[in-house]
């Protein structure tokens, strides 16, 4: 059986945008990172400062979501998503990521898709049932973006968590599901072609 290909890195250089977002969060925390600190070291400063915090002021919400969306690494954007979810609630974070997906730039859409994984990831005792309307809206918006948006990074980031079985969608969207499968299977990008075969 063919193994999963790793998600390729961003098509656009994300460093300047992410540094601005990361610095904004550090500034709110009153932390000045050493000049030698790379992204990983700066993320660790944020992670440690916000660990288990549920009392964050409102001023943190937008910068945390901005940093999560701008973070090019899908393994570490959770260090911004998790504090936002704990302090402001899963529903509000979902709504913000949905807004980025529907109304954002292509770079923001890709970042929102990477961050979405962490806001829907359940921990022991979590109940996702109250949030299913958000998940349904996300799936429909993600399917629409995958079919209509030709940006490669957006398609790559969306496909990883995009169900490709029509039963997950309303009947009037089944044709779009078939279109998504066709696009991925016939796309020149090897990641899309590889990934789709694990999802149909």
C-alpha cells in the first residue's frame, strides 16, 4: 500500500508574516525574545507563558488566531490554537477559522485549514456534539474552496482533513465531492494524487 506523503511546505515564504504575528503575541505577554531565538524558541516562550491559562484578556484573541493562521508548521500552530480555545471557547475559535477560510486570502485559507485540525481534536471528556454545526459549515466551505480555488497550497492543506465520501454532505453537494476526487486524482501535484487515494 502506498504510504502517505508528508504535507509539503508553503508555496509562499511565510517568515515575515509569521514573525510579525509571533512578535505581537510576545508583546502582549511582555516577553522580549533573545535576538538569537528562532521560531521554535519563540513558540516555546509562548507555550510556556500560556500553559493552561483560561483567564486571558480579550486583547489576546485576535493575535493568537492570527499567529495560528500565519504559522507555517502544522505541528506547532496548536500552541496558539490551544490557548485561544481554553480561554475563549471552541465555538469562537471555530467561527474565527471559518471566517478566514471563507473571507481570507489564499495564504490565510491554507493557514486556517492547518489550524482547524487542532480545534477539532478531542481530549478525554470532550464532547464535540454541540459544535457539529460549525464542523458541517467548515466541511461545506472547505469542499467549495477545494473545488473552486486553484491555489495549490489551499488545496493541499484542505485535502488532509476533507472527507471524500458523499455521505458526509447534503445531497446537493454530492456532485462537488465527485469533482473534488477528480481534481485530486488528475492534478499534476503528486501530494494531491497520493493523498486522495487514502481518502476515497
